[in-house]
C-alpha cells in the first residue's frame, strides 16, 4: 500500500484529477482519496514513484506520507527510483 500526502487538493475536482492520474498509471489500482486529510492510499503492484510523477503532472504536489513508511522501506524505494532514472 502506498500512502501519499497531496497538500494541494482543495475540492472534489482535485480528488477526481488525482484519481484519474492514478488510473492513468494503473487502471487496476485501488485508490482511496481523503480530501479532508489531503491524502491518497493506493494499492498497486506498480512503484510509488510512477504515481507521484503522474499526480505531479496533473498539477498537484505529492510526497510520501512520512508516518507510514519505515526508514528501511524508504531507502529501498529511493534505490529503485535511482535505478529507474538511469534507464
């Protein structure tokens, strides 16, 4: 499960745009967006960086929800992201 903070969401249109961005990366992904908390939880086999990029392309900032990821998991994600950038 991927948990993201999306601080720029302010309305229902924003929620729809974030959901559409996630679905553009993985149509099979399950997404739960909480407008009040300004967060999104995504269940997918695709890496988080792809979702963050898609959400940012839609015009919203997105970052890992810090309280959810353990430092070891975050380091692993950063290593994968560096490998993807090399390709």
